[in-house]
C-alpha cells in the first residue's frame, strides 16, 4: 500500500507568466482587474491587483480560482450544471464556501491533469473571462 502520492502543480514561473499575459489583455481593454492563480490545492500561487481594481474583486478573483481548481471546471459552467436541479441550485450557492457560479475562473490543465486555476474579477464576468483566457493562453499544452 502506498502511503503518499505525487501530483503536479503549477510552477511559480508559469503562474507569474499567466498574470503578466492577463495584465497585458486588461491593459489593452483599458480596465484594471484582480488576477489570482492558485495551485492544484486552491492555495494562492501568484496574485495581482492592478491599480484601481475594485477592493471586493480581491476575494472574488481568489474564489473563482479556488472554485475552478476545486471542481476542475470553469466557473461559468456551474450555471448549466445546476440550473435544472433545484436542490443543487439552492444548496450549492449557499452551502459551499467560496463557490462562484459565474464566469472568470478556469482550471489550468497540463497533460490532462489539473495543476491549478486562474480567477479574474474587476469587470463584467464576460470581461473577466476574456482576461483569464489571455492568462491561460501561455499555458503549454
């Protein structure tokens, strides 16, 4: 019986590259965002609060990344997942700490394994998604 196991996790170098790519997209959009990258356990790995980004977005970005890492799916997928299941729709949003069910959080997958997640907040969730996707674009396949 094995007493430990290994699991891959996003490196600091990749997390920082993702932040930089997301910040470039945000700058092109002319809007400040909060960008959080977490490791495979949902623990913060890299973080940026761009000048002027909303204070509440600090927690929201981290929670989006946490949700995406914890469930291995994008936060915007949650609506479809729960919309036709009233008990799940009611219980998930009120009973699961830090769960975010709108866009801006994505798992980071390398080699078919979830190694972390990115979460972005600061604009409409569609804008958050765009900035997060820019960060994901630097992840090797």
